């Protein structure tokens, strides 16, 4: 896994927009791409096989088979992480840091610009998150308030029902869910979309998932997935790093704009 994502972070900023789209598709669909032929991959992305080959060569692979081999290894390794293997691994600290760094490095300038444009409208912001992601939600709420944004983080049914009565098209909802498949969060997204069509920004893991597909703008994180006593205790540090980068970029630009007025 580390080799594939290390190459991803190194090469991402030198890709064209089309190649960047191919990379995003690959990361979000590792479990599908590993079983694809080059023709299937090209068909799914509406490009030619020669375009795919140029993309894999630019990513540092000798050909499609070399690319698929590493995709397969990345997918397998991502699924079999357990607490004992992590604790016993001498290079876990390196892997932990690489995951956080790569989550930030693969964010495209286009996504940063889109986030900045949304936040520049100074919308009312609602945050949704469960489990470990709930703690990230509390942190984001505090960060937004310090930066003078109107924000709410509804936790009880009463609070959420109040949001449903007030939410508007111009508002923004930020969804935090590592798996991207939290059913309570998905249910609440459906309830929101039934009464309004706010902009939805999400942070999820790097694969194809329901919340990512329901979002207007998605940022993905990398992490060694950890289950302990049937509970997800996967690190959310990548989420925090992404949110901090986006907010710091925004407030820096906002400050510069004020100085030039």
C-alpha cells in the first residue's frame, strides 16, 4: 500500500486534468480496478487505451500489468490491517506519517479553489459525523466558529429536526465519515436532500462509497484501517490535516483580499 500511495503523492501534481481524473477513479475504486483489463478501465473512464498507458507510464509503471500488480497489493494490504500487526511493525510510525502526508498532498488545486469559493460565500454550515469522526466534527465546529463562520453540529434528534426546518439551498453541509457508509449519516443526508439542496462537502476514505457519491465535493483520506473488539478505531488524523489545510488556505486568502481593499 505504501508504495502505491507514495507514487501517487509524488506524481499527482504533475498530471493533466484528464490524468488526475484517472487517478481519482483508481483510488476510489481500488477493489474494482484490480480486476479490470486495460480496455475495461479505458471504457469506464471514456478514454483510449493509449491514454491509459500514458497515464500509467507517467505514474512510474512499465505497463498495465505492473500498475495492476501494485493496485492489487494496495487493496489487499488495506483490508488485512489488524492491531497486532500494527503494534509489532517497526515502520508503523513511518506508515502513519505517510498516510497523513499523502492525504494532504493529493488534494488538487482545483478542489482547493472549489472549497475556497464555497466558503467565500460565508454560508451557514452544518456538520454531520458519528463515532470517531464525531470528535473531528467537534474540532471542526470550534475551528469554524473561531474563523467567524456560522456553524452548527446537531447531535440530538431535536437538534437535527430543528436543522431540517431551517436548512436552505445556500447552506453547506460538511460530512465526516471514514467508511463513507455510516447508515445514520446517510439517512440524515437523505432527509436533508428531501427538504433542500445545500452544497455537500465530505471527507471519506479513498474508495467508492455512498457518501462520496452523494457529495458535491469530496476529499479522501488514507489510513491503516484498524478494528479492535469489532469497533472501528482507525486514525482520523488525516481528516483533521485535510480540514486544517483547507481552512488555513481559505483564511489566508481572505486576509490577503482584505488587505488589498
